[in-house]
């Protein structure tokens, strides 16, 4: 049985750079630098707990997870999990509507 994810092709970094370079008519090295700069900005801003909105695409947003107590079902031992910040991505309504078609 196929899962939903197995129906889609995975685009790795190299393929993404090739596709963007072809679409923009630019060198792969220029597109690679652009992608590195974008990744650096997103990483920096999100590490400072800022959200980054890209119109028509979505929003990268940090999410705080509170500390909590979990129980190991095998031995019943309780453990405290410290608070942490995770990254989330919220798809824009424009992209959602395009994916529905």
C-alpha cells in the first residue's frame, strides 16, 4: 500500500538549485549563494524567536514547548522533559488553495 508521501518526489538541495537556476536563467553558484543567504537569515531570525512570513508561501515560526513530565510505559519511571523551542511552518491560504486544485 502506498502512503501519501510516497506519491511525491523528493527534491534535494542540488536539484532545487538546478531548477531555480534554470527558471531564473542564473548560474548555479549564484543560486547556491542565494539559498545559503536565505537559510542563514531564517536560522538567525528564528533563533531570536522571530517569525518569518513569505507571502503566498507560508510562515516559519518558533514554538515554545513547556516543560512536562513523561512516564516510561515499560518501567513506570517519571522523567522531567525541559522546555525547548521548536520550529514550525504554517502554510499560507494561497498555497493551500493551489494544493487543493
